[in-house]
C-alpha cells in the first residue's frame, strides 16, 4: 500500500522552538487531513538553522522536550514525523568555550509517538557546521514504517553517492533527507536528487528550508523523487506543503527493470575505499 508522504518546505521561526512546534503542528494537521502517513521537515527545523551562538543553548538530547512535543503532535494527528534538530550528546567539561558534543541530527517519530530512529549528519558542510557540530559515524540508519524500510541522511550527505548506495545495499526503500540547501547550489535539488533515486533504486524525499536566514539564502525546491527517475511532487521557492506517494509496487517494478544494482562488480571498486 502506498505511503502518502508530506514535505514541509519551511524555515519556520529561527531561534524559537515554540513557534516552530506551532508550524509543525499546523502542517501535521493539514498533512493528516490529506491522507498522509508521514510528514518530513527540513534540516534543523526544531530550532532554525542559522542560529549561531544559540546552538549550544537550543541543543537537546534525543529524548528531550522537543522530542516529547513532536511525539504529542504525531499522536494527536495520527502521522509519523521526521524533524531536524541540534542534538546534545554530552555537556562538555564545563571549561570556558567547551560546549560539549553537539550533532546535526534528524529523528523519526511514528504515529504512536515512539522514537524509531535518530541519525547524526556524517558530512558537515562549510565553516558554520564544522564550528558547531561533531560529525556522526553511522552512515546507514533505518526504521520500518508501514511496511516500508525508511533510511535517513541530512543535506550534504546525499551529495556523496557512496552514502546513498550504502542505503541501497542495506535495502532502504525511502530515503528521507531533511536539508538546508542554499543558493547557488539549487542544481542539487533540481538534478542530483532524482539521479540518486534512479541510480540507487529508491524513493528520495528531499525537504528544504526556504528564503533568507542569517548569511544564507535557501532555495526551496523540495521534492519526492522516484526510483524511475521521475519527480512525483515538487515545491516551488516559498513556504509550501506538498504531498506525493511512495508506491511499493512501482519500486518493485523499477528494481526488476533497472539492472544497476544487479550488474555491480564490487571487486573492481576496492580503490574507492
């Protein structure tokens, strides 16, 4: 049975967790009314992306108050939610300048309010992320959702084909990619993401922020790309909620017809690692 998937393209209200939860609550209601079983939010949606010195203050543990609030939203609307947030892994030493270990993370919570999976971004983009975050070390994080094997990456991670191929080899059906993709790299959303879906034979939900935020200009263009290389739904440049279907039958047929994964010769690729 297809999984209707809603993509929330929004930058919310950077710096205000309370306001972002309100935006999420409203979007979850609209998505559920439209029959969606999953709502995917952008990178760092809980707090905002360009929050600078507020990163340590707004970071929280995976089971923190933000997670509890999102779980409540998921239960009330009967919809699973994937959201991005700064995850605090430890408090640091307490010395001046030691803010502890913080990851750029995404967490999947199901419609019953259960935390299914938490992923830490493995490839940090630019000086801003490298200053505030510690990269994760686990490439493939998955969960089962309505019979579909869901995997998670964050933004820059999807631009490395090895990451997506690792998910393909692990059986990921739907790859969720909350992102903060900025000008002038819109070709990633327009061209690269559908190619990733085709070459690794999976659905890819790529969900972006939009508009100016601090020093960044986010380009929107969120999409749900299918394994046949088509784009099933695409947002524009502004705030938007779009919905597409992840169809297991199309996925199965595409994998049967596309020989990429069957025709691989891993013995020739040793030099890549």
